[in-house]
C-alpha cells in the first residue's frame, strides 16, 4: 500500500509537470511543417512589402517619468515621419493610473488628456492607421466598459468605435492584412495587485471566434493585445483561438526588470508570439515587416538610428514554417533591406557567407535591394551581413542566419527562458502549487488523527508517533487545521477594491460586483504562507512537544531551545511584512502588498503564539498525568 500511494503521488506530479510545463514549452516539431510546406510552389511579388510599428506600455503619468511625454512627441513626429509605417499598434497600458505614492490606483483624466493631445497635436491619424487597445492599467478602478471613468472610450483612437476586441482590415501590394485587437482586460477592472492577469469569458471567446472567421478571409492575420498568451486565463487556450495568425504581438511584462529583454517564441499552433519591452522605462518600440508572407522585425531603442531590417531572406532563427511560406524566398530575385534614418541613408551594402561586400540600390523609398540567385544557397544554413550608413555617418551592422527552403532549417532556436515565460501556464502552475501546499500542511494531521496506520506506512514510525502525539490534542488539531483551511480558501481581504464596491479577495479568485475574476498574487500569498510559514510551524510545534514531554523535570535550556524554531517562523512573517512595506520601489506595489497581507499574517502570528502556549500547557499536563 505504501508503494502504491507513493506511485500515485509521483504519477500525478509527473502528469502535471509534463502537461503544464514540459509539453507547453517544448519546441514544435519541424517535420510536420516540412511535410505541409515542402510541396508548395513559391511565388514573389515585388510590390508585396508592408511594414508597421508596435509600441506598448507607455504609462503616461501625472506624477512620475515626466520625460515620457517629451519622448512620445519625438516618436510621433521624427520616428513616424522617418519610418512611415502603414499601421501603428499601441498595445495597452497607455496611462499609469496611480496616485503620487504609487499605492492607490484609479483612472487619472489628466493622463488621458495628455495621451489624446499627443495624438491630436501631431496629426497621428493623418500619418498612419493608429490602433490602440487597453492594458490592465487602463482598467484600474473601472466598473464596466461604459463606466464614465473608462476614458479609453473617449480619449483613444479606437475606443469611440470599439468597446472591446475589434478587427481592422487594410489593403497593400495586392494583399489584405487583418489586424485583430484582443482585449483580455478584466471587466470590472479592480485596482492594482488584484488586476494582473487577463481573462476571456465564454462570450468574449465567441466574439474572438467571430473576429477570427472574418480575418481568415484576408491574406494575413496579425493579432495583438496587451497580455502575453500565458497571462490570459480562458476555457480555451488563447493561442488556439489565434491559430493561423502570422504573429501575436503583446507587452505587459516590462522585460521583467531587465531579466528578460527579449521574449519571442513559436507556439505549437504554428503562430509565433513576440512580447515587446516597455516604453515607460526602456523606450522600446518594434518595427515589423511582412515581405511576401515572411515576417521580420527589429526591436529598437528610441532615438537610435539607423534602423535596419533584412526582409528577404528572413532570419532563420525566428522562422514560422506553418504560417510562413519559406519557398517564396526561392522565387525572389533580390535581397531586400529596409533602412531608416532621419538623416537619410547614404550607403547600404550586404555580404553573404565569405563572399565580397555588394552595394545595394534604393529601389523604393527606404527599400534597398541587390540582385541574387537564392538557388545558390539551397541545402544549407547561411549568414548574411548588412551595413547601413546614414548622412551623419552613423552606422549599423547586423548579421543573421538564413535558409531558402524548409529542409535546410536545422533547428528552431527560440530561447528556453522565453518559452518558459510565454508558453507555460502560470495560472495552472500557481493553482497546483497552492493546492499542493495545502495538502502538505493538512494531510499529516488528518492521517495522524484518522488513519494512523497509513501515516506510519508513508512516513515511518518515528515521524508518525510525533504527529499522533500532536493530533490527539483536540484544540491543537482544530486550531491548526482551521487556520490552514482559512489561509487556503478564506478571504485574505475584504474591502473597496473597486470604488463604491466591496470585493472579496480569496486565494483562488477575486469577487466584485457579482463577477468572479482570476487570481494571481493571492495564489502566491497563500502558497508562500502555507509552504514557508504554516508547514514549518507545524513541525516546530511537533518538535517542541516531542522533545519536552519526555522530560521528567522542567529544564530552562530545553525550553529556550525548543522555542527557537517557533519564534523564528513567526519572526520571519513579521520581517516579511516590514521588508515589503519599506522596500524601495517606484511601483508602490510592495507597500500595497504589505498592507494587504498584514491582517492575515498578524492573525496567524497570534495563532502561532496561541498554539505555542497550548503546547506548553499540554506538556505540563502530560507530565502530571505521567507522574500519577
């Protein structure tokens, strides 16, 4: 029975790890892509070249980063006038929506006025098709789509015509491009800390399905939204809803504080996902080009020139064979390079492998070409280098690998850390960790009380005896298990998490205005408390009870030693609150987390002292009974 139980537990853990971590982040098999694309005859149209820009996480703020506005002015003038994109995508968090100290969060009309004035004053709509969408910051303290404080409706470009997700179709070079905006923001939108994950209800999934059906009538579908797909909770995996799309463009993660500056991956559906670093602190924007169905991109630092993209041949590291027709490269007659600079481009030259440098000519504005025969490069992976020099003498050289047929693709090289962040299911992982920590805390005492023979088979006689000694005390058993149940399933916070509306923050969900919203931080709070405080507290109390109940006389040294683990556990809880509250962060989120955790953490510290006192009392009573 012992082996059977351990095998079942190990099997369940293995199943979870494989299905929710290993399988999602694995690189898709190339063989099926080769089979599906290898028999397609390539074609080439010199006019089929389309490029656009993505910018995300602007965080226009009334209180911090005053230079954001000045840099956006330059972006909407110099950058747009230089690159001349057909489309500009602004993928959420247009404003910051926080107060001066960063603790409270709500929509600031002044920030939205700044955003609107930037677009209007610089005539952005006359320069390009501007598509914006909400991020989680744009929904802080917004009760519904039609809330008067939902300034996206009145101050954005897309808001007046679209409440939520929408589609825009454009024609260029004889092809149609559909841009599908995916709005997964919470509705209602609680204040920050409670508003991190995106969520798509069944009705929103149905709407997305309708948009997808419309978009599939076009030649290329480009999806964009604020949240990475891994941060969107839905009954149907969101990337399945976007299958067939040329790309999904997202933001939200802000390079994870510099730990993940480049997050690109290829999903098993065949559609790549490109997460873009923020404008707020990193001043990033992205230029994306689609050349005869092959997508290329570069992530640019604002103010850095020249900007360069090799559109043909495409970089093989980021190839997506299921949605891109690699054979089109074989039908091409010229290498194509996009080069941009406000100071004009004076020279562009290319070099393949160990061949000589070859100068390019400007075939169209910003499009530089040189003739080539792609059949010379069949069957192997090659390297192309491009050097661009502008009128001020500023230069940029880039190098990338390329192939001209799918059979030459040796390996898809999307990085492991990017796959882990973008392809795993953090919501499911958090659920598993949260519930596993609950079972870890409560199962030993339940088995000790009701199935002692099973406990002995699992843990051995020594551990089982100690746990049974603790569990036979009804008060200790009831107090510890009820606290465990509350920390796991009970509300951690009850209060106004949405102006004028009382909400309930459970580890497993946030409930406000009759709506159940997905949880993120509360799962983490509950898991950390159970795994690092509640579980150690159990064994600290068991250790004290086992050690001291066997003593015939009171011993002050043993009393002090056995109190150390208990004091340490509860002291760490108090230290955690103090560190979080005073942690120096411009986000203000740590102080808010400390205030959120304080009632439960202080309450459990009190429970810990109470249990410690009861254990001491039980030791004295057991000694008296033993003497009699």
